[in-house]
């Protein structure tokens, strides 16, 4: 089986959740002896591939161009949508230009959904939204995103370098959607150490964050993903006050490391984490602050960690995905032979 992964052009330059998903799948496919090529150019020659797997329909144009221009009718085409409707967030934050761009992209997303064979949503809420917004009636299989077990770290990077022991951690791109500024404002009158980790995705927004951040709030931009284990394990609370998450891969990682978690209530988070974490609203500072205090007051435990390792691992994801691949290829072969 030869597979082509296709996604947005800036996958590596601007890493996000789809970057983590694709890297994890490629790694686990290698363990199964399956060759996967990654491409971001819609002019790719697809002749030698058995199956095309598309990722992230939020960035519709690149996927649309591939499907529109290439003869995919004899290829099995799978989509991991990573979709949530951003229109409410863009309206509430008064981003009119981005809202117009998002709405205009819905036509392309509908076309993509009409020309794939199988969708792989990560939860029931995602596929319900896709059915409602695009009248999607094709095959789908819900496969929740995964996480890798974290190796126990004996030392604390943050304590050794900054002297912070019991801190709040927030991992993600520094941008408006991740809402770090509200976290800063929620804790500005407290001495709780806060550690932000992530690349700057919006320079102006980052400057606003730095302007309001206190001395007990630090920003780290150049940390490799494998170095995060120490930060997760030594944080007491992990906070993701984003405008939406589906469900937040970094929250899964924090949960596996034993953190108490506070997350936005918007998106698919509640479907995944149920009542095992604390929730907040991104536009309510008291909600964010209250969630953090509750998480800091609660002793850390292995309850969430064990639940995640039982239900949400990349090995489980790949096993289920390969079953869907094989089934789809058999159907496609029979269809072509008719």
C-alpha cells in the first residue's frame, strides 16, 4: 500500500495540530511497514499512489485545487477534516475580513466533501457539524485523535532555569485564537507563575501579550516537541483558554503527563474529556481565573492519564485507520472493475 498525505504548504513553517497529527501518523505507519509520502503541492503526480489522504479542510484552497485539477476518480480519497465552524469566533472577535474569507471558503469545502470517498472525523460533534453545514451523506468513521505516552522526566526545566516550581502552563501558537492575552489578564493580579510555550503566529498580538505580562509570566518559543515532557510533568495546571479546540492535542499531552487541565468549553473538548477537567469561556476572565484556581487547589492524580491512555493513543488511531484504508481500497477496486 502506497499512500500520499496532502495538506497545506506551510505545515512545517507554522506548526499546529495538523502538523502533530501527520507526524504521528507517519511515524506509526513506518512501524507497520507502510510507505507514506507527504506533499503540499497540488501539481503532484498521483499515479503511483493507492490512496490519497487529505488533511485540514479549514485551509480549503490547497485541498480544493488538488481535487479540482487532478483525476482522482480512480483513487481512494480520504479526508481528516479537522473542521469546526469558525464563523462565531470571527464574529465575536470582530474579524470581518477573516470572516468573509471563511464564509467564501465554505463553497470549496462543500466541493471537497462531495468528491472524497471517506471522512475521518475525530468525534460525533465534528461529523454532526459537517452533515449540517455541507449536507454530507458519504461514508465516515469516527476515530479520536491520539497521544503518545510521555517518558518520566527526573528534572524540571522550568525550576532549574527560572526557579518556578508550581506553575501554570499554556502551550500553543501565540495568536488571537489561542487567547493567551485573556489568560494574562485573568491572572494579572496574582503571583502564580505562568509559562507560555509556542511560536509567534501573530507578531502584533504577541507584543500586546508581552506588554501586559507580569514578571512571573515567561514566554518560550524555541522548544522542541520532545522537550515538552518536563514542562507538562512539572506543571500543576495546564490551561487552554482558546476560542475553540478540537479537542486540543496539547491538552491530551498534558493530561497524559498528569496535569490538571482547564480548557475552553467551545469545540469538541467536552465530548473527549467529559467531567475530568475544568472548563472556561474564552471571553470571560472570571471563568478562566476560577477554572485555574480550582485546578491548582485539586491534587494531581492519574485518573485522566489512565483514561487517555486507554482511549486516545496514536497506535489505536492507526490500527483503526488502516482497517478503513483496506476496506475502502477493496470497495474502490470492485467499483473500478464493474
